[in-house]
């Protein structure tokens, strides 16, 4: 990740001085200096203040803010304030507002409440971004641009309906092709004119499906997937419009927007091609597994082509919008900050710098709390972290991971599995991905997150869990990978449908049947209270979610079901092909299985763990031109022992640790060791 004029890991975050009397600003600057803050993100939510009417702009206060932060030596990430339109705009141009899936046109309020296909709104986007860039282009401390904020929320208005029809004409060329892709002969839904196509919303093809948490399902999944593609592209066009307006005046300054990790509405893999560097907001729920957060960091690195990324938002203490707003315990803010760095972050930034006195985020923590002093626990912890980042300097900037194993993650596949009816309401793409990822994490083996179009030749082991929807070309890529000596692993509910969600005929998983050497005839959903099991390498493991009933076609059964009418049928298989092997796991199993199974495959392929450490200690490695760095993060509340196969110097403590000697890491503490 390259930021102009930056020679250390930036530390700071969202700052909204326009929300405060100017007499408060000087106190902010003193506290920022004390805490070693060196970057602020400005102007995230100031559209109404900067533009009071159609063609009237007022930048006087922002001018004073820019001068103040510049005089105090702060770097600036300049945001465009376009995530929340002004009230006058919504009143004068109500067509700029979003329409919900239930057909209700929203009133003014909230943010990201706009129609992404509104020509009027797009005109205002370009104008605001261009005027900001033209005005502040000569500031040397402006190191990056942050367009809008947390894009989200589909629109179902008449403008989007017309645009969707135009999009379909470009994608499919003809109505016959649309009807074929969506299988509209089902239920007599054949279209004879593009104007007959209405959006797949809660008034037409989509519906809420039961369970404690309602899920959105679709009568025509191909149509709903296409609408998600269209919406993702529509919002991306809005980003590109602002980016182009900025680049006209500041062509060399990097431009990004903030992704949200586990957010399924947009195809971030595609979006990453348009940003100059990947940036994301990390807000894990209290008590969520550390490996879940690690996965999102690795995904952000993966969609960016393996390059470092920006942690552009996290909370210093408590988040105000979780169901239970538990405090970050002492040391956790620092630990999670270094977790981001361990997986590829080149910035440690926060929302927010000063805590708001009103509205929905008044209880969201900040560097400067409502008390307004440096005496809070959060401020003290932030100050200590800031000092450490000054000490680290540029040591780890641009460092990348070098993994020999990869997991395929596909956003469109995520949409497809969520929209599909059956085989089980408990089917969950993210859970399946996280389950396999946790296996690597427990083994302390680094793993990359890649897409179906990415090159696999650099890896020895590639996993594609629950890859339900796949293009035919991916099968050819897999075959070449395996025959060349690679090891491929997939799971139940994989290789079922094409990119239009049309089922591949010829037995599941049809595209990969030859590679895997199996035929899956049917799948049994395990209803609550039912169970099955299998024995793998002498150890019994449980089955859950579904059980695939498969037949061998050249593959070897590595484990079989122990009960029900399919007792004795294969559940885990391996098939040699060329110099490699392809594996299939026909059920969800327990944590121990994934550790044993992946450990065996990695050992066969010479992939070794980074350290001897308990699974509560996370271990990663990053390398750049300055050397290789190992990160060991103790997530537990007790000290832990770690043994590294090489000597390191701890960049934080300056202590040297010899190879194969136990290193003690305190509770919630971190080792950043440079290999020596």
C-alpha cells in the first residue's frame, strides 16, 4: 500500500471538528500530539455544511480545519462527504432517495439513503468531489482520498428498474438469452418484452423464509443474483465518478473507499480493481472468534492481490451498535490493532477521534471521551500504542505474506447459497469457509484468500469449500492444478450450478466429477436431534448440516458413515490425478477433524507450521525488503509459551530470542520478531 510522503504506519482516524465549537480544536491538537496521532480523516459527513443549495458551496470552515491540522504536522485522508445527502436535496429532488425492497420510497434521513442510479445525484457527486480536489490539491500532507463512507443498501425504484433492463440488454443481448439464464419456463414466467421485467423484490420474486432469523430467498435465483451484480456495479460506478473527478486535479494521490469485511451486498473482489488500495472497517462482535476477524483481514489482503491494506476504522473501546455493547478489555484494542498489522495492515486507524455529544453514535468510543481529558483508560492505551508505532517506524510497511495454501472465496457464490432454498436452513457459506480457515489457524499455517479467477500455480494446497456456483472454466483450471501436483479440497454443496444458478446435469458435482472421482447422488439434511459420524485415522468425528450420499468413480474412501440407511457409504474421499490429489468432504464436521485432515495434507506437501504454540496464540509472517517478521499474538488471559524455528529480535522490546527456545508471551500481549 503506497501513501504519498508516508514513512511510518499511520495512527489516527476519523475527526469531525466541524461538529464542535472552535475553542475545542486547540485542546484536540494537544491531546493528538500527546497520543502520537499523525493522521486524521476529515470531511466524512459534511455535505450539508459544505453545500447549502444547488450551486452554493462554503469551504471556509474546512479551510480553517485544514490549516490547523497542517500547522500541527498531521497527515490528512480527505473524505468526500457524499454518504449522506443534504435535506434540501432530498426535498427538492425526492427521486434521489432510495426505495426499499417492499416498495416504500424512503424519506430524508440516515445515510447511504440514496438511489445509486439517480442522474441528479451522480451529478452532485462529481461536482463535490471535483471542487474538493481542486481546492486542496496543493496540500502536501493530503496523503489519500476516502470516497463516500460504507456504501450499502440496494434500491428498487423506477430509475433502477429501467437501468436494470438496460443492463440486461448489454449482458444477454436478447430476451431469449435472459429467459434461458433464469429458466423462466418454470412457473410460466417467460418474458416477451424487456419492459415486462420487474425487479426481484419483496413484491415480486423474493420472500422471507423462516427460522429464528428471517432469510431472504428467491423464486428465481438467477434473476436475484443478476440484480445483486447490477447493484454492485451501480454503486461502483458512483465511486468511479467521484474518483475520476478527484484524479482530474490530483492524479498521483491514491483514492479508496472503506469496505466492511463481512458485508455481502457488493462484490469487493471486483471493487478492489478500482481502488488504489484496499481499506476496511473492522468491528468484530464481543466474543467472536479471533480467527473470524483474521479471515476478514486475509480476505481484504487477498482481494487486493496480496498487497498490504489499510485498517481505516475500528473502535478504540466500545461499539454502540452491537446487540450488547461490551467494553474492549484492557489490552484488546492494542492486540486487535496488531492483529490487523500481522495480516497485512499498513495503517492503524479508528472511528473516532472525539466522542460525539448526540445522535446515534454518541455512545461509540473515541480517543477523546466525553470527559475530554487524557485520564481515561482508552486514551492511555491509545497513547501507548501510538508510541509503539512511532518506534516501529517503517519496518513492516508493504510487507506481504508468503503462503503455500489458499482458500477460494467467491462473493457471487455467497449470494447464490444465501438465496437458495434447501437443502438445509442451517446451510451457511461463511460458516463453512470459517470452519476450514480455523483449521489452518489452529495449525499456525498461513493461508491466502483467493478468487476463482486468480492464479493457483504458486500454491501446493487449494480449498474451495461449498463452492456451489462455478463457471466451467474453473474445472479446467482445477484439473491442470491437480495434474501438475497440486492438492485440491472441496466440500458438500459444491459444483452444483453455473454462474446463472442453472444446475449442471450429469450428477453432482458435475464440473469436477472426473477430478474428484465421485458421484454425489443426493444429500440428506440433518434435522435437529439427528446425527451421524465417521472415523478418520482412528478418531471418531461428528457430522452436521448435511450428509452427501456419494458413489466412488476411481476415488478412494478415506472415511464412511457409521449410521442410517447410508451406513458404509463414503463421506471423505481422495482421488489421485496426475501428480496431485483431489479430496471431497461430504459433511460439516468438528474442529478436530479439520486440524487433523489439513495437517496431514499440508505435511504431505512440505507445508510446515510457523511456530509451536497453543491455538489461542495466533502466528503470522510478513516479509518486505527489510526482512521477515513473525507476529505472535496471545489472545488468552494467561501467559503462553511459543517456540520459533529461528532466532528473532522483538521490535517492541528489543529483546533477542534464540531459535527453538521457549518465548513467554503475556496475556493479550504481542511479539513482533524480526528474523535474524
